[in-house]
């Protein structure tokens, strides 16, 4: 199992909408995450800095293939189209990243 943490900004004007969306995540999106070996996916909000921190545990053996499976899912693409405009990617994120990955320094 691999623990993963990521961070992204959020538009302050979108916080209420973002919270509402995440009170009822679409079932197919959740099923796709599960099929891609993602467990314990959690998102935290930090105000007044307006940062989202996400954590998940990856239980698979081929991370790139599992992430490609998620990205190819049409319902997940629609979910991202709804949630994406709420998010403000960090300037310091890596190439190809939307959420900036974080280094685990303690567990």
C-alpha cells in the first residue's frame, strides 16, 4: 500500500459548491476509484488559505495504468468538468499535475 497526499487551491467563491458536490459524489466515480485500487480517499479544506488537501491509499501494482483507467472513465471526466473550475492548481506543481503531489515525511 502506498499513501499519497496532494494539494491544490480552491476558488473562495466555489467553496460552498465544492462542499455540496462532495456530500454526494457520483456513485460511478466512486466505483471507478475503487476499481483503480484507490481506498480511503479523503479531502480536507484549509481556510482562510483556501487549500484542499487530499489523501488516499493506493493498493494496486501498476499506478500509471490505474490512473489511465480513471482518466478514461467518461463519468469521471464529467465529474472533473464540474469540480475542476472550482480548483486553482498551484504554480509549483509538477509537469502534468493538476493536484500537486506531496512527499510523505512521517507516518
